[in-house]
């Protein structure tokens, strides 16, 4: 348990101790990173049908310091990184470590952002903008990194947060299914043609059931169902799973993020 004057946020999100207003704190980030990579991430990958190639850390403010440090130590641990409003003075050596780590990156997509009006007071001393500029320089034009660096004019430390999430995830995990894909409802009789069980190559079973409002409900083993919206005869899409689905007389094909998986229809019981 931390002493009353120690913030768990300061402790867990910074890899090295720092001094602020005469008080020293921080330094627990490495232990938190170890928990994330060695315990939590493997647990999720084993227990749930997660896509390890699509996992992304999101960090803002001190969380941005933490996310940048994870990249610096293990750039290939995640497919991409969303990093906002990094307080560089909390970890003066961070930028140099990030720059060195880019040589070990393997196609990671980085979304780096800052609010254009964050450093509005003298007390802030341009901390956020300096962190944004120096980290952008560390990431930019490196062969193993695809960077989008964005400043939001007129926005403060908190007000651009919703856009940081929306723009960040769209960039680091480009959608397979276009966001404007039209919904083309089918009759109940047409939908019934696709109901049943389908065998995936890894031994799991995908069960297609009726969904509400003329959708299909797709359930992988005992996991919660995902709704598929029709886009025409034999064609469905799932925004929540970013999947494009095509049915044929013998089964279905799932396409997501450049990967195709075939599932054969099981005989009716």
C-alpha cells in the first residue's frame, strides 16, 4: 500500500522516479509493464477470442508516458500505440529511449497527439507541446514505424480526449469494413438459409442464430454473440468485430484486417 502522499497514478505510470514541488515519486512503471505483458495480456489471449495482432495500449498524460515507455522497452509487444499529451519532464530520458527503440519496430502504427491549447499558462511551461514535438521527431521517418502526429487547435488537456480515442483507434487499427457500408435488410426466410453451426480450422465452432431486427447473431463457442448486419444476399458485416462475412453453399469466409478464415458448415443435428 502506498503512503498517503503517494499517488498510484504517479507510481504506476512512470518508469523512473521524478521530483515535483520538492516531492519525489514514481518508478513503478516497470513493474506495471511486467504485469501487463507477462500476466494480463497472456491471460486475455488465452481466455478470450482476442486478436493478439490487434491489441493496442492507449495512454494519455502520465498514461502517455507509460505507453511510450512500453514502446521503448518492447516496441513489438503491440500492433500500435496511442499516445497523448506526454509529460516529458516526468521522464527526461524517454525521448532518447523511444528513438533508439524504433530500430526494433516491425511496422507499428503510432498515433501521437496533443491539445493545441494545453500549455495556456506560464506554470505549464509548454510541457505538453514540447513532449509532442520531441516524440514526433523521434518517431518520424523511421522504417519500422508509421506515425500520425496530430495537434487539436483550441483544445485543452481534457477536451480533445474523445477525439484522441476516435482518431487514434481508426489510425492504429484501420477498419476492414468501411464505416459507410450500407445496411441491406433481408427477409426472415432469406436469413434462415444461413443459420446453423460452422467449424473453424482451430476446432472452435461458430453458431449462427437469429438476431433482433433481421440481424444474425454469431456466437463463438460460449462467448457473447456478435451481431452481423446484412449487406445483401450472402454478405454480412460486423462493426464491433470489424469483420466482412461471405456465405456460400458450403460454409462462410471471415475477412478482417487482411486475414481470411474459412469455416465449413456442419451437418444439421
